[in-house]
C-alpha cells in the first residue's frame, strides 16, 4: 500500500513539473520583454506579438490541439516523454538568441511543447489519483504552477544587474529543470485508466467500429455543455491571468512603480500567497468542502483585488494588498478547479482531446488580447484595462458558481456513468 502511494505521488510530482515549466516560461519572458524590446528595437505591437506567440497564448494553443488527440490515441506517456525534448530545443534558441527570428522561433517552440504537455499532464494526474484525494493530487500541478513564478521572479530580481544576460540565465535554469524532469519521467508507467480505455478501443475497432474522438466530443450535448461551462470558467479567468503573468510588471510601472526590483518583489509576494493558498486551501479542502463555495471565495477575492487597482488611490500598501488578494484567489480559484473538472467531466477516450480544445480556446483568447494589451495599457492606463479584467472575472464567477458539478469523492468511472449513462454512448460505425 505504501509503495503504491509513493509511486503515485512520484508520478504526480514528475508530471506536475509541466506546470512549473509552463509558468516559468511565461514569467521568464515577462521579466525579459523590456530587455528584448531594447535589444532588438521592438515596438509595443511587436512586444505584444512575441507575447501572443508564446507559451502564454498562441504557441500553447497550437500545442494543445496537437497534444490532446495524440495523448488519447497513443497514450499519456507518449506526450510527456517527447514534449520536453521540443521544449529544450525552443529554450536553447531563446538562450542564444542574437536575432529576432531566434527569439520568436524559440518562444513558439516552447509554447507548442507546453501546450502539448500541460493538458495531458492534468489528465494523467487525475486518472492516477485516488478518488478521495483527486483535488489534492491535481492541486500539486497548481502548486508547481504557482511555485515557478515565485522562484523565477525572485531569480530575476537577483540577476537584474546582469541585464539581458541575466534573462538568458533564467531561461537556462528552465532548460536544466526540463532535462531533469524528462529524465525522471522516462521511468513512469502509462495511465491505467487510459490503458483500459485503449483496450476497449482496440476491441471496438476489431469489430468494425472506429472511434472519431473530435466528432464525438463536439456532437454530444453532454460534452458541449461541459465544454461551454469550462470555457466560461477558465478562458475568461485566464484572459486576466494571462495578461498578468506576462505584463504585470508593465502594469506596476504604469501604476507608478518604476523599479524593476520592486516590480519583481511584488510578483514574488503575489505568487508566494498563491503557493500558500494552493497548499493550505485547495489541496487541503478541495476534497473535503463544497467546491462551489471554495471556488466562489477565490473568484470574489480576485474581483476585489482588481477593484482596488482600478478604483483606489494606488499606493504601495494598496499594491501589496492587491498582490495578497490575487495570490490567494489564484491558489483556490479557477485554474485549479478547471484542471480538476476538465478531467472529471469527459469520458476517458477523449479526455485529453477535450482538454486540448479547452486549452486551445483559452490561449487563443489570451493571445488576441495580448497583442493589443501593451498598447492599450500605454494609451489608456490601468483603469481602462482593469475594467476589462473585472468584467471577465465577474462572468467567470457566475458561470463557475452556477454550473459547478457534484463530483467530489466519486471515481472517474462513476462520474462517467452518471454523465453518459451505461454503457457509454456508442461511437459511429464505419465500414472497413
């Protein structure tokens, strides 16, 4: 029993590192965008384009649409064995970038790798987790996602005097983490839930029935309701978090904090509270209390944080309070619940494909705003962009509280039977 539990946690931690690498990539780019802008002479629109192509937006969106179906067809291990090789190649281009095309190519490749890996990682963790501790295991991915910005912003603070060389060093540390993670993952087993589903798929195909994952996913009313619900929860929240992840130093600068060190330390504070809230909030209580209540508390705190930034007289104490409120909100809020619900609300045979679609939509939404965000911030200021953020957060709050599923403590098989009936709706028959 003990060995099984240790093995499960080893797999959870190793696969969760996708989230560390994803968030680390976004923050590494966020802390270096100004330096790259100066080095290459980029305009604000060019900076927005680089951000839009990154792991924060379009790059990850493309990777998700590739990785999701491959993860359902060839297994979860297939993705998390090879995605980090692509990630390391992309990171190397950024580390050694001496021309704009090298930076852009590196950013795109790392984005694709992240997009392919993260949804499958969330899927794998949920499938391997005990039913009574699923939120705790999924929360580990959220913990890693939160820890990366806290550490990377702190790291970036120490290397500020080195200028662009310091930013290259930050990316180099991500390369090392990716290599170690890739090496550890090589010894992990395939998801038992996926293997059982794959055996059923092979048996169906042997009798002339071919499964078409995307067709089934996008034509079933049960799936469409889940997709729209999760888009409302995650895409709207991530519209805000995506801009904050990569542009928050610019927001602080526009609000009057000109010191790069102070900007980074505010972010260290914010993400430290996200780490704490994930550990003591979501991981401890996500399997024990009403999830609708926990989600609602996180969503409200995020709205209050942005209301302060928009309507209060911005001083350093206000910014510190903003960082604390948003940090706690992010730790128990939309992303953690999205990762949990996205794994619970879809059948195994297209669970990763569904997450790929959702991740794709969310990152496209972020990318569209990211392209214009630096210009909107420079021309209209924090109150203007802040109202956009508040509107998205209010919508995500209402959708999440109203539509939260009752899945706590149930096995994935039980949830699938409740949602789809038994047997699961039969896929379309094709001629062989």
